[in-house]
C-alpha cells in the first residue's frame, strides 16, 4: 500500500524557536523514519521551507532542505506543525507563498493537517471555514476571535474532519500523527509504532486536553500496572470493580483517577482497547469474526459488528479487506 508524500511546512527554517522543535520533530519521527518490518511502503517526507538553502541565524535551530514552501502544493498530505509566535500574538502575516501552496494543495485534494498553532495557517488559507477544528487550548480563544467562521473546539486532543485534521499542542500532535498512520496502514502498524515510541497506542481525538489537577498524583498510585494488566486480559469479562480491586482502590476513586489520567471513563477506555485489539487481529490474522469477538472481549460477532459500524464506520469484513494481513496467524490470540 502506497501512503504517498508528506510535506511538512517549516515557515522560518533559519531560526526555528526551541518551542517549535517538538511538533516538527514529532512529524519527522512518525513519517520520516521507514519501518520496513511493519509496512512495505513508508512515507516520502519533504521538509518545505521559506529559505531552503539559507544559513541559520538567531538563537533557534536551523535546517537546510532542497524543498521550498511551493513544494507543499503537490503533496498527498500537508502538515503545518506550527507558526511563529508573532503570527498568534501580534497577528503578523504568514508568507503568501505558504498560503498559496496550502490552497493549491487543498484544491488538489491533499489531506491538510495542523499541529498546535499550525491551525492559524490553515485558517488564514480559508481551509477551516465552516469546519470544526482545534489547537492548543492557550491559543483557541485567539483562533476563535480572529477566525469566527471556524467552529473552534478547545477541549479535544484532535479533530478529524475528513480531509482536514487539526490537533492540540505537544503530545496531542503525536496522537494525531499516529491516528493518520492508523488510517493509512492500519491499527497493527500504528500500535507497533506507538510501542516503539513508548506512547499510548491510541488516544481518541475526543479525549479532553485537560487533566484534573485536583486529584493528587504520587508514585504510589500509578494506574500503569492495572491498565497494562487489563490490555493483556481483554478476553475476560472485566468490570470497573475488577479493575478497581486490582488497583487497590474503591470503584469511585478508580473511576475519578482513570478519568483524570485519560480523559475518559473506565468503560469507554475498555471499549477503546477492545476495538483496537479487534482491529489488530483483523489485520494480522485470518481468525473468524467470532473468534476475534471473543479474543477482544466484545463477546459476540453481532456486538463486534455493531461497535465497528458505530465507532470505526465500516464492518469488520470491510476493515479486513482494507488492511490485508502480511503474516497469517491461524490460532491463538494473534
């Protein structure tokens, strides 16, 4: 499966602020490092810059690249990881070359993506008009005020609006990039890549940006062991009481703790893990639907189909056809 060209906009490559390196690095790490054991074809990444061959200046990072901003226009996926702070804080103009290239790429049918305050570039190009979008919560009020045509959601990690996707800042950008890999290459590849990057395999876009800081956190009450145990026992009929008991908490405390850490309820978290397991099994094995339902803890094939249609948007059979497995496993848990 070919996943095409990913063009990443670097608006001022001669002086990249330290704070902007994170989102840029995320996009480069996810899409720019081939994973031949996971997928036969990986992404062709271009770093597209304002001054491709110019030397560095100032106190930030600098990079050289053979691609200019104009090279964004013919990419399959375009990512704007950030814009200069002055664009957000002082309404400084973005390069006209960037805006033209973004509009051209979108008109050609490219998938348009922003991380953090990169949403300001997509909004300036008119690509977010009439659409739901997000950015880092510190910038969403400004985004909403400056671009009233955009339906700004300041609470979610990322928004997938089909051909235009936007994310909140920092680690939410990684969530969105892994979401794109999941779309292109399937859950198994995305999960394995996330494991290599030592991050959660799948945080849904609707998960909250906010963490409840009123809940005390200490080294003694980490949920990692119980959540790891749960993912290894998804074929069992797990309940909130089961998880709470294993975590050594009351069900009410466990509920509050998990919600503060993940932004979702225990039952929704379990459903997300079960669906992810089912996706991975559909991709990596030829097990019948009934067995996949059993191994993922979704019970019956009818229940699996219902949740797939609701949450994935396709039937399990259609999903399997979209991501044919590279290695066939005929028995066990895959």
